[in-house]
């Protein structure tokens, strides 16, 4: 019998919590560690709709990327977060959230994104974009990756390929008038990696939640800049988690949320 604790211990191996940023809230956040698990739902965010999906599907554990909460002073049904926690506990559903540790670890969010954007595959691995610090083991931590497309291509052609690969509703971008070849990435709201991307000598930087001033900086420096959307640049890790959990717990049914998709639309 698989328990919540079994799954949690496994996830701590593939995405050590010491890799998470200090202000982050990761790990086993809701539920009972000894609860039996026959079904696991993987998702990027634990929304009210996702909880309904889990309840309707008989799920006992949700594994998400974004934390359900960062700080709580109370848990009641009088606010959105508290209401979700109450629904989870009432429905016997536990929640494990792996955030910046899953962003940073090899094989996690950024490596999944690197494969999607075309700078990594089964035969090559993207390089770490920056070195934030090291674990006690000596392993480096980075919230970005950098690498090359196999062949340079025009920005126009690349945008079409990327939109399809990310399954995005749309892309925000600055076209510097140069081909796309050396790409730096940072999943989600990774604008903080801009200086490292520039230092890497990339011609193209892909992240999300980009502010106006960064588009101006890209124009000044002559660098292609693409906002692929927060959901779309992180959601590729859902398939990775699905595969890893399915292999680790073959007696447990694992599936990816069918109700969660890109929230932002373009007119």
C-alpha cells in the first residue's frame, strides 16, 4: 500500500527541499502522512476547479508545482485559500507542493522547458544559466538554462514553433531582427535571470511575466525576448512528474489535471 509519506519521501529525493529558495513554502502542506494513496493528481496549481476534479475522481493526493499557500494565520472557509484547505481536508485529500526546488533541480521544470524550446533532448543537456549557490553535496543550483538550437532559424519561424510546442494562446515578444540560435530560459516569472542571460551571450531569452522595462532593455541590447506565459513555461513539468510517479508507484493511478489550462487569453 502506497501512502502519502511514501510519495513525499520519493519527491524529496527527485527535488531536494534544500534547493528551494528560503522564502518559498514547499513540501507536504496538507493532509495525513499515513493516508493510503491509490490515485494521484498532478497539476501546476491547486485551484477550486482542480479540487473538484480530484474529489470527483476519488483522488487522495494532489502533487502540484505552486504552493497552496505561503503563510497562513488561520484556516477557515471565509477566504479563498482557507476554503480550499477545508475542502481538501474534508474530502480526505492531501497536498504536496514542489516549487523552486523543482524549478532548480536537474530534470525539473527548467530542463523540461529546455526540451520544449529545443535546446535539449535525449542526447544533450542544456547548461545551467547561473550558479546561485551550492548544496552541501556540492551540487549547483540554478533557475535557468542555456543552450543552442540544432540549427538557427528566423524569429518569425521560431515563434510559430514555440507557440505550438508550449500550447500557448499567444506570445509576447521583441524581435531584435536576428536569428534564434543561442537561447537562455527561466521558467515562470524568471525576469530576475535577465542579467545572467545577457552575460551568457544568448541571442534570445525566454521567460514569462515580463515587464515593459525589460522589453526596452532587450531592444537597446539587440536581444530577442519572448514571454511564453507563466503557465505554459512551467506546465511541461507536469508530464515529467506524471512519468516519474507512474514509474515509482506502478500500483498507483497517476494522471494530469484535465481542468487546468492557460488562464490568460489574447483578444
